[in-house]
C-alpha cells in the first residue's frame, strides 16, 4: 500500500523563464491529446499506451487512473510546459516509500530535447539551425 501524499491540485513549479512543470489536470485532456496525436509515430517508440489513445476521452481516463495512483501514493505524473504549452510529461512510478525509491521517466515532444546542462531547448535551437 502506498503512502497518501497531499499535494495542491494546481501544483506548478517554474523551472526556467520558459519551462515549468505542473500536476496533470483533466482539463488539459484536449491539449495533451493534440500533442500525442501530432507526434504519435515518434512517441509510440517510447510510450506503449500511445496506440490505445484515439480521442480526448482516452486521455481523460488516463488522467483518472493517474489521479487514483497519486492519491494512493503509488505514482506522480506531471506535465512539462514550454511557454505554458504542454510539451511532455514527467513521472515518478512504482514509488516505494519504505526505501525512498521510485522509477523516474520523462517524454518530450520530438521538437524538444534536454540540453547537457539540464535545460530544455527546441531541437532547432540545439542543432544551431
């Protein structure tokens, strides 16, 4: 059984002037679905669930499961935003509170990447184009 963790529903953390992270919200289903749909062929390599998502409601159902897992203390999923637009997701999964361990993963839209210093850049910028 997980540990119950209380987090504000609107938790948002500014990382840089352009990048922030925030808890997944059901009201973001449309925007997140549009990103998934736009980059489906690239994302399916890394995200096994992409082909099971065919509409906004599928994303909303994933949110409901994510919220249940968060409330039980089993996982935490956050959106990555660039200039307030969703560009990806961060996840802490399989949280083991007894040993203070979790699996961490992230996915970003293909047009973004992490730079060596840990910041997020557009791929065009990082390639100097």
